[in-house]
C-alpha cells in the first residue's frame, strides 16, 4: 500500500496531520518533540506559532530533533529539568486499530518511548498509509540492543519467531544516540502486540523495542482531504 502512494502526496498528508497537531500546544506547555519526517513538519508548524507569540518548551527525542528545534529558534530542555510533560507529539511507522504502534524507523525509539511515557498525553501524527490491520504488516519491529554479544541477543529474538537484520549505515553497524545497535525484527502480522512486547523486553541484551502498546492517547491521520482523529 505504502509503495503505491506518491511521496509528494504522502508529504502533504503528513503536513496536514503535523499542522493540526501544532494547534494542540497551549501557552506555557512542556512538549515532547518527536523524531522523523512528520515530526520535522510538526516542528516547523510549531515554530510558526512560537514566532507568533506562543510560549512553550520542548524536550527533543533525538539529537537530530534537538538540532532542528534549535535552528528554528525553539526553546528546548531535558527530562532531567522537566520530568513531567503536558504533551508529546511524534510520528509512527505503523498504527493498528487499537492505536498500538511500531516506531523506530528513524532509530530514535528509546528516547521516543521515554519521552512519550513522561507525557500526560501522547499524540501520534501519521499519514493515512501508516494505518494497518495489524502491526508487522509492512514494518519490522526495531529492537535496540547493546552491541556486546548482539549475535546472542539476535539468536534469542529468532527463537521468539523473528527474522532479524542488524541495521547498518555505510557498511557498518548503525548506532543510536545511546550508542546501541538496532536489530530489525520481522515477525509477520503480530496478533498480540502486548504479549510480544513483554517477551522482547525480557531478553537480556535488549534495551527496548519499537512496539508502543497502550501509549498513544490520540492519533491524528492526514488524509487526501482532511485530518481524521482516532482516540483510544
Ligand atoms: C523515529 O525513530 C521514528 O519512530 C519515527 O517517528 C517514525 O519512523 C516515523 O517517521 P516518519 O514521520 O519519517 O515516517
């Protein structure tokens, strides 16, 4: 499905969701700032509001997002300074009908999950092509693992039913902002994300994974003509 939608059209759908999400930020809020291309559009829309007088402070979910936010003139801080956020807004790779997610296509899943968990409301912004009947339809589950003994951790994930691929960049292991590897794990369609999430998290060597279960309070979906709001 994803491949059939021209990129320019998806970009427009993403922009629609991102622009709507920027209107959810109220004066004085502490906001988690997501990572990825949809979040970048959100940052641009939010920066427009900040230039118009809105006061807010953001906690970035990646070094890349921190750089973008700063370049747009936005105030940023850390979870150490502001451990309780009013709102977090981020993209996703897949969204199922129960609003469970796969995240981490951009490799920022660990900080994204910590920031989403620190927020009173976690709002997800996606284009329509990200909606799937079950997680795992189009995407592998990214699993963040410590580099030490990663082949052992990979074997444990294979024993859970995954086909694993270590993510690479320029011919060498891709490393996250936290200095960990990512193993992209294909499980096929995932019948019970909550159960799989617990099993993956229990493996020694796993730091965290891209299954976001029962975390999103709302999903804003950009479509051809409008935004659709999905609530849990
Ligand atoms: C980053 O690690 C991811 O979780 C992104 O939020 C996700 O991959 C969605 O990215 P896009 O908005 O670029 O599709």
